C-alpha cells in the first residue's frame, strides 16, 4: 500500500539540478534558472528551459479548488476541470482527443483542496499545435450538456464503487470528520448527493468566476526557446479577457481539542481501516523541513518506527504510515493503517504507544543521519523531468516560496539536530488531541474502540456522503 492510494499527491514543492562540488561531500541542489513574466491580461507565466529531451510540459494553477465549492455542490471544481477537454467552441470532445493523439500529446485537469491543476505535454516540434490545443481547452470550453451528464454519472458511480474499498474513501471520511463544515472538509470528488445537484449552469458560473487570467499561474518547462514561447503565448491567449475575481473567503483552521471518534460501519468488513491525527501545518510552515525529517523516522518510509512495530514486529498489518498534507492553511496530519477485526484495538494501542515513545524518547543522531540520507537519495529522481519542474515552479509561485526552498534544502536538512527534532515533535505531532476515524464492522469492533474517545459518532458506509451529512444545494 502506498500513500498515493490514500490521498492524491500534491505538487512537489522543490526541484533540483545536481552538480558536483569538490569542496562539499554531498551533491548541491539548485533551482534551475527560470523567467517570470506577466502578460497584458494579468496572466503570470513562468518559463524554464531544460534542454536535452525534446518535450515541452505545461502546468497551470487556477486559484480555486474544492475548498470554494458551494455547500451542497461538492465536486463542482473537479467537475469543471474534468470537462475542459470535453468540448470547445472549435472542437467536440472526440475531435479534441483525436487532435491531441495526433501529436502524441497529453492533457489532464483536476481539482485539489486549494487550487485546480491543468497539465499538458507535447513534443517540442509540436509546440505551436500543443499551445493552441491547451488554449482551446482552457479558454473556450462549452461544457456540452451530454458530456456534463456523462461525466457526473461516471463520477457518481465512482464514488459508490469506492465505498466497497475502505482504503479509497478513508481520507474523505477523515477530512470530513476532522474539518466538519470548514471547506477543507469538502469531498474533492463530490458525493452521492452533491453530484446529483450539480447542473451545467453552476459549472459555467464556476468557470466564469475563476478561470480568469489574473487568477491563473502558467508554468512551461522543457526544450524550447523562451522568446518564441512568449510570442506564441501572446497569439493564443490574446482573447483571454481579464475581469475582476473576488477570492472566496475561507475561514482559518484550528486543531481539534480533546479526542473524538467516528466509526463508519461496513457490516461485511473483515478488516478495520483506521486513521488518527489532527490539523497541523501549512505548506509554508517554518518547521516544514524538520517535520519531514522526523516524519521519515516516525512513519514516512518502509523502515519507519510505525511500520516496524505494526508490520515487522507484531504482524498486525501489511503497512502503516504517517504523513502531513501541507496546504495553504493547516492541512491534516494522518497516521494510517489497517488490520484484522480481532486485532483492531491491539493495533491502535500499539500505534499510540509508538507515538508516545516518539514524544518520550525523541530521535537519535543516528536516526537523523539515516533519515537525511534517505531524503537526499529520494529527492533527485522525483524532481528531475520537465513535467516535474513545471509543476514545481507554479506551486512555488502559488505558495510564495522562493528559490531557497530548493537551494538551501540540504543545508536545512543538515541543521536538524536531536534537540530541534524534539521541539518539532512536541509542537507538530499531536498525542493528546486526536481524531480517530475507523471503517469496519461495528458489531465486531464497536464496543472495544469506545475507550479511545469520549465523543463518538457512527454512520453506515451505505449512507450517502462522508461527513458531515450532505446538505441541499442553495437555489
């Protein structure tokens, strides 16, 4: 099991070029040079030339994600993104797909909590045609009624099917229960109620309100000439007229106090899936590098303390992990695993013991050395392609992160000492204030798990939505 099956991966907020430096024992990381321009219509464009592979990658961020979905229409941002290529003023969905296939290109769009991402890839020789296709989908979608109904029907069926696999719906339940009515509690893909309430008019309105050049960051990386790309962008985006955008007011986030537990009853379950955590840090938190190091030791890799205890030593599970989903506002810290019905409480007890041990003992210098080496080893292969670079530079721009996010990364890793780690553990790894979400057979595990929290809620997995209960869309 991988984290990727639990929560959609976020933009990686880093990139590198590896160079050998005789005076230093380790590789030095540098953000490749890139140019920032703002077009006349307000569109922010980032250009990063990376020669060697004849590919061009585009990554765009629309500053509107699932957090701005209206109550009762959860999934609206995702639906809007998914329909961009399903019909334009120039092409039907089939013609767009055929034209994209003809040049061997790629185009995809999806909404996360904070923003919508649009990505495209094509060969350098097809630069002009690729930019025209990208612009057609982003500037001229028509959201045909037939395609809209088809997309919503497929999304609804996907949500229903996902509930047969608790692992697939753990995060929607957890975030819903953790954040409640806060926009971060929205299901990004929608639910059985909200998807039925989304109409084409709402999609058109959402697009018109948010897909505005001043509300978009466009990153292009790969083998191209920057001057040529600037000229072509002016050509294909000249019709994208600017208009005022009023950012949605998203309230602040506060951690849950005390302990509470949600048990989602799946009567046929032979295993219990559980998530434990709280709200924690934003993407720009000053402790983010130290948090990454400590979490690598605690639950961020196969040889972590969590996995060693729950998988290797006890045999309670095939895998256990922890992660911080860092967003614009504090995202969730999650400990996740699963086990047989009969070992539910022993597995959760052991999880809490490993967390308590982290607080009591901290981490050793040897553990830090190992974690730092692991992170440095994992860093390069994940962030070296033009596709990764395009995603990274736009995410940097969105979060307001400078080049030092990469250029000083190794130095910041090396600054994490056992004492720094201890401070980070006390501050960012909650142990007393915890939210528990379990998906399993309530008749088998319900009485035993009552000990974990005085406040408890239950709901059948067959009930529509996640948490809180779905509401009717506003007319």
